[in-house]
């Protein structure tokens, strides 16, 4: 059974799928990665031979979800992939960081295997206590644009005496540097105005304001329209009290997981999240192609410089050899003269 009535129309919109259900964007990112990573003739190998260091582009975008305790982060991931991957419920709270990605078979990985799968996240092991709280869920879903997304599900944030087994603030800020998109969920029923959440959001905004998106999650549980507007105003006011977040025209779509057995009159803008992910994928494809062009130019210049250098060295060697031969001839003549 589908988790949204709009799945079929969205799949039709994704009609750019080609051979074997691989979309055009997916093929571009995969092929670009291969152009870099091929051990024999990849750009990284070629670049190394002329003293240039390159990094292979990632094949997927990374989307981190953060927010207060029970804000519906795991439920959103389950809805997006249309599989029950992440455990949900008030009593079930994501304790660590869980990576959710698509693959050929269903698998669950622990900390060390997760870091092996995502080499660019390896520095996470330097944060005390984090490794034991890392996991990866690989599922075979091809729904929406999931084949091009890695979700990072983060621990629910609370104030007060809650003890985390690692420095959750520092880890979230570090992950913010690597993620392409950061979705912040505010829950109208829970601690939507959790100071820890607001502090981290403010810090992330300083460096990555363009990656942050805010949503009022579980909007159907906020009561009537006037209650919902009041909650949203409270959250926006709290956010705008922070100097870095005081933006004009603050955007906070209302979202909730559609449930056919529990219809709601509340406007659901959950498709807006899908469109935001889609835009980020499109931008990443463009950025990857731009980087490919720049890196090729960089290698070309380095090869030209190396060849010029080699020609100069060869010319110097020939001149040195010529003078050495002259010197040898001169010595021979001198010896004959002495004899």
C-alpha cells in the first residue's frame, strides 16, 4: 500500500528514468564519480601523476534532519522511502545518528561499518563516544528521489538534565558542514522552543544559512487553524530573537504524515519538502559538472607545466651533454699535446 496518494503522479513526473529505472541525474552523478575514481585512468590517478590532489564527487546528496524530541524526523524518512525503516513512537527516540540510504539489498550496519561505507564521515570517530551510536540502514526503495539521497536522522534535542553519550551539539555542527540540506522540524506539541535546538540552528545559520529549511511538523496535531497560527508565531518569534535568524519573510511550511484513516483539514505542505530535496539534487548535479570542468582544466594546466618542465630539463641536459663532450674532446687534445 502506498503512503501517499500522490506517489503515482510523482513517479510520472520522474519520467526521465532511463535504462533499468536509473534517472538522468543519478546516471550523471554516478558517471562523474567513476570518471574520478577509476584506479587505472581516473582523474584522481591522472592528477596525482602531475602533483594535483582531487576529491571524487559524491554520488548522492546528504540531507540531515534535526529537531526536538518527537518532532517526527524518523516518521518523515519512513514516509519518504515508503518503508518502515526507522523505529518511531513517543517512547522510541533516535539515540544516535542513523544514516538511511538506498542499496541493492536490505542491510543494517553498525558504527565501524558505517564509517567504512562513508569515508568522508570518518572524522566522526574523533568525537568521543560517537562511534558506538552510529548506524546505517540500507533499503531497496526507489521511491521519489531516494536513490540520490542519504538521510541523516539525528537524536531528538531536549533541554535540561538529558545526558547524551557524546557532544551532540558539536557533532551536529560538524555534520552541518558536510550536509547539502538541513531540515529542521519544530513539533507543536513538544518542546518546539527547545533552547538547545535554537542554539544549534543559530550556529548552523552563521555558516550554512542557505542549507537550512524550517518546518512545523505534526501540524495536524496543533488543534484548529488559530492554534496552529499561534504556535507558528511563537516559534518564528523565538527564532527571530536570535540576531542571525532575524530574516524578513520567514518561511515555515506546515507538514504532517498523510493518514487516509485520519483525514485532516489542515493544509499539508509535505510535498514542499520533496521539491526542496529535488532542487538540491539538481543544484548538486550542476555543481558536480562545474567541478568536473574546473578539475579537467586544472589537470590540463598541470600537464602543460610538467611537459614544459620536462622539455626545459631535456634541453638543459642536452646542452650539458654537449659541453661535457666538448670538455672531453678538449682534455683528449690536451693529453695528446702533452704526449
